[in-house]
C-alpha cells in the first residue's frame, strides 16, 4: 500500500522528495504555491527536472498537489474567477511534475444553500477542466461540515461529479472530515455502509486519494481538527479497520497530521499506519 504524507517543498521542489524519504513515505502531497495567497509562480524547467530526477531515484510513486485555501466555488464573481484561475494554474503545475492531480476544497455557499450555488460551482469546475491538461485529475475533498461548507456529504459531491460528467473529476476522502461529518468510517460495524454510501453517490472508481488523519474532535461534531494517528477519536482500531478494507487497498493514504513533535507528518505516524496493515 502507498502510505505517504503532505511534505514541504520549501527550498526547492526536489526537497519534498528528500523529506518524504526521510520519514519513509512512498506517496506525497505538496503545495504548488503558498496555500494562503493568490500569487502563483509556475515551476521552472530546472525545478521540474531536478524534482523528476529525485523522484526516479526514490520510493515515491504517487504525487498529488493541494490547491490553495482561498478557492471558493460558491463565491461572488471576482472570487469565483480567481478560484477558476488558481485551480487551472495548479492543474498545469501538477501536469508539469507528473502529479496525479490537484486536491481542493470547494468552499462555502455562505448560507444561501447548496442548491443555490450548484450551477455556478459545476460550471466553474467545467471551465477549469476545459482549460487544463487532459491527463491530470481535479480532486474534490470532502469537508467536515463546519458552517456553510460545500461538500460535507457524499451526496453533494456526487451531484457535482455527475453534473460535470468528466472522467478527470475525482474525490478525496479526508477521514477526519468524514468522521466529523457523521460518517463512522472507522467502525467495523458501519464501514461497509459508509463505503457503500460513497459508492452509491460518487462511485469507488472516483476515489483517488485518502487523507489519513485522526480526529481531535468527537464523531459528528462538524469540526475540522486533525490529530496524530491513534491519539484521536478514530483511534488505532479505527485505522486498522480502514486500512484493511478491500475497497481501499489500492488508494494512496496521505497524512496531514500535526506530528508527534508538532512539525507535521513524521516517521512515527507513517510507521503506525504501516504496522496496522495485515499481510
């Protein structure tokens, strides 16, 4: 199985590979630009070449990029245009480095309701895909349900994917977000129902990435708070249940946890996940 982590690309894109190797990750997620600003600078040819060479010499198989946090498909015109441009830029960057795709948060409908922004959001996604390389995925991440977020339910994500009707539009399950949104995915008695619900509304063939995060907050709390594996409410047994479910075996697991030293995903979290996989 691919067990990886979100790693920093600070100091050079190729250093993300070095950081992955240091903690024993064989899959990575990176930011292609600052996640908290609109400014975007394309990768240079030298960046791409050095990254590609480092990747070839490493055990890193899957690479995904994560979009910026400012993207909002439910925003007003100026914000929506910026969001479309940002996602398009990031898909182009992902294509440059041979990444699987770009994971992104859909944003908020600001209280007007999902139905009110549905057409705007799906048209925006279509615009991004039409302007982007044909071999790179756009990956919708589920959210925890805080406030007026878009995509806390598999039903909402599935509706958007169905309306857009493009094979490149995929989904990322963040386990902490799902747990907080009321999907008891770590429970051995309910995991089949949760995965069945995902398959019914979205389709397991659309599942591209899993964010492996324990939950600092209780089940169905609607709050986005990640915790190290085994230190949260999903727990060790919950992750053992998830990691060994046959439907999830071929999906990359990417850690976005605080780390036991507070510096982000680390070898200890990687080792815990690997230790839970049955032979």
